[in-house]
């Protein structure tokens, strides 16, 4: 069986943080030579859910994202934004 394709798909959302997170997970999966279905099976999610995560889609439960990250030997961390909120952003609101 062949390895993962290096094709960039259409974004499933428009939230920059979710798009970046999805791309990072997808890049890690491809670098490890893993297929979406194999990773999804290991993480206990559907291939469709993994596809949504990798393409920055909203509405995916965080537990599923954490499971995918763990299956890739990764972990999620939140870091303090030292730049402060943007002018049009309320404190504590996600960018």
C-alpha cells in the first residue's frame, strides 16, 4: 500500500487557529508516513472526523483532537499570549 498523499485539501473552516492546528497534525501524520484511516483507527475517531480536524473544521470535540494528537505522539498545550488582545478583541476571547 502506498503512503499518504501530499495533497493540500480545501479548508473546512475559517478560524486561523483551527486551520494551523489541523495543518500541524496533518503534516506530522504525513511525515510519519501514516494514512488517515490507520491514524483514525488508532485514535478511535472516524476518518471523516480526522479529515475535518486536519482541514480546520469547527465542531469537533476536543477529546477527539487530543486522541489524534496522542496517536501522533503529540500533546496539546495552551500558551499565554504575551502580545495582549488585538484592538477588536475582548480580553479572554480567542483570536
